[in-house]
């Protein structure tokens, strides 16, 4: 039943040799890996206006030079990550670059930041998409959290079905969104050029505005730079590209940067020229679409595609998070389960963990996007800064042919990214202070996991292990609850192993019941020693484990090994298990942590 439901949700399992079929071409990769960056056009310009609004609407003309600064940073990042793609063609992005050039801890800071950031990517994208839907249908505002959770579950299932399947589905809404915004920007600029938009709606560029300071402009620049989140995703996901992977990834990165630059510039310009003021109930893109087309088909087409890409932008996180987790897991900093591929050849453990974490975050923040964006953005710019710094050191150390222009590009990107990161801490400390708490905790956890794996490796390695103690014989202990076929099956199994000593242990709660059982046992299994333990507090576990400890202590003196053989019947139907107490599971759970005690279960399968 469960297996059939799983097949229905995620499809039939794929053979390992079908992995090549799961690689992405440039068109699909652009859709699946650029959706996060392109979708940020829907809220990046709005973040600039929100900061400028603290002075007055007259300061909105500053959004134009601020947008130019964001485009300069975008250019530096695109050129830099293009270099990273060719320098590190196996993926890993900021984590691998920082670890190899700056050291392990800087690499873990970058990797930990990105892991958290991809969780935020899902939460922010889905929350922003839900906001776009509720802007068009205000009566749904009260259901933001529930709607967001449903979308996360659907995207998680889609990704569990495989990379190519999710990419095929995503391509349509992503390209529809790009088409919709090109139409919106084109028609909007046409109306501006033909004089259909009043020049009185906006303050002319260069108008003096009281209260504007360099600090405020840097703060607005930092907020607007949130539109650049997701730029690094392609460098993390190079293994997902068809060969030649680095060349295809680099071309996809340039295409994404070009589209992002055009769309971001267009929305900033129209928002300024229309004199759009950001409000909580309606997004800036929604207001621009309404001013341009009115509430007609085109308005709802733009809102619909915007909502779709904002929601599906979460897919960038689903693509990049598992691959980054694989790199960290290979280095033994997070659990190895993240390196395992699922039925559909995707890293399903990473996908599921990401989905669950995102839902928890959405619930914790009540689905309010504006509370998540600063934390989201600072989580991106920390790795931006570290990866650029790492590449600077790489060029200085290796000095390959033509390294000076590359060094200048990375230096520019590192400095601007550092400024943006610091501005977030200076201006939105109340919203991003948690980064200073969770990053040290994450790095500590990374090191503890690595220490554990190293310790396990040292203990399991044959060359370094202690020589095994010779086993002189075995003592078999069989916990029994009655005279049944289950117990008989377990005792026969112990006898078949040539056991020198078999001790049946019965825990009784009543003296009279104990005596009756001893008499029945003597007639049924006279050649098997029975030990009865009286439990004053109706506990089976405590007296049994105490008895096992006593036997094990005596056995260790003569190099005997104690084996506890647990009888267990298996019902025909899985749901029948809830009708029975699970004593065998409890006994096994308690005894597994006893040193030098072997625990084995002998199943007896019921037929009806």
C-alpha cells in the first residue's frame, strides 16, 4: 500500500546507469537554476523603495543610481562566478573555493551560510509567491501560511521525481514570467515615451531631498542587492549539466545575468516613473501592472506568472542544497546520508530535509516575507564575500597567464559584497543578528560530526584496532513470555548453533503464576535451564537487563560471549503490530548498548 502510494507520488525507480539522462541542457538549466535570481526582481526593487520611503517619496529618484550600483555588483559577481565555474568544474561554489583558498573554517562558514540560505530561499520564494496571489485575491490574506506550506509540499514531491522532470515542468512558468515582464516593461516604456504617463508622478532626477545621507543610500543599496540572491546557484550545480558541463554552466550563468539585469532595470525605472509607493497589501510589480494595463487579462497574467516563478524559485534551493550537502558530507562535516541517491537518482534525503526545514521556517515567521529577506540576503553575501576573497588569494598564489584582470574582478566583487554584508549588519541588526549565533553553532556541529567520523574510522580500521579477545564459548539467554511456537522456534535456533549453555529467562509479576510456569516448563523443555525473575514493579526490562549484566560479567572472566536470542512473532498484516505490545523491540533497544553482549532476533511469521 505505502509502496504503491510512493510510486504514484515520485514514479518508478531509475537504474543507476540512467544518471546521464538526468543531466540538464542549457534551456532547462536556465529555468531550474535561474528562477531564484529572476524571481528576486519581484521584490528587490521594492526593498530599495521601502528604505527610501523612510525619507519621503521625493527620494525615489535615488533608486536609479542605486540600481546602477546593483548592476555593477551583478556584473562583478557574474564574471567572478564564471571564473569559479572553470576553476572548480566539479561544483561546490563558495564552500569549495573558500575551503581550498582560505582554510577549513572559512569554508565551513561559507557552506553553513549557504545551507541555511537555501532553506531561506524556499521560505522566501514561496512566501513572496503567496503574497503575489493574495495581492490579486485579498480575501486569501489570512491563509498565507497554509497556502505556502501546500506549495512547499508540492515542490518537494516534484523534486523527488527527479531533476529533469522538475526542470521540464519549471521551464514553462519561468519563460512565461520572463515574457510577461518583457511585455510589461516594453508597454510601460512605450507609454512613458508617448506621454501617457504624467511626469508629475515622480520627482525629477537630481532633485535635492532633505535628510538623504550616504548611510541611507548604502542601506538602500544593500536592500536592493537582495535581487542578486541565487546568482551563485549555477556554480554549485555544475554536476547537473550535460557535458561539457563547465562551458554549459558558464553560458547559462551569462544568460541569467543578462536577463536579471534587463528585468531589474526595467522594474526600477517603471516604479520610479510611475511614482509607485510600496504598501503592505500590494506588491510593487502588481501596482506597475495595474497602472500599465488596468485590472484586465494582462494584469492577472503578470500576477499569475509572478506568483508562479516566486513559488517555483524555491526549486533553485532544491537543486543547489542537495549538491552542497553532498560536498559537505564527503568531507565528513554532515551526515553521510546526504550522499545517497534516491529511487529517482536525486539526493532525496537533502530534498526532504530542505522541505521540512522550510515549512518550519514559514510557520515560525508567519509567512511574512519582509522579515525573511534581510536574513536571506545576508546569508548570500557572506559566501559572496568569502568566495571572491578566496579567488583573490588563488590568483595571487598561482599567478596564471592573464591573472591580473581576474584578480581585479574578484577584488571588486569582494569589496562590494563586504560593504553590502556590513550594511545589513549595521542597518538591520535586529533582523540578522541570529546569523552571528547560528553560524558558530553550525560550525561547532560540523566539527563534532567530523570528529565522530574520524573516531569511528580509527576504531574500525583493521591496522589500528585492538586485537580481538578469543572466544572460548557462548552463553545463550532466551527471554520467554510463555510456552509458544515463537519461543520453541528461538530455542531450536539456539540449539542448532551448538550452544553450550542455553538459559531461558521468564519475568513474573505474581508468585503463584511463577510457580505454575516453572512446572509447565519442566515438562516441556527439561533440558533447557529456566531462570525466573520476580518483578515487584511490573517491569520486564529492568530485571532482565540486570540479569544479562550479571551473566556477562561472569562470562567475561572465562572469555565466554553472551548472546541474547529474542523471540518475536511477525503479524501477517503490518497494521496488526499496533494491536500488540512491542516488548521485543524494547528489550533489543536496551541491550544493544551493552558492551560485549550480542543481540539477535528470531522472527516467527504468522500465517493469518
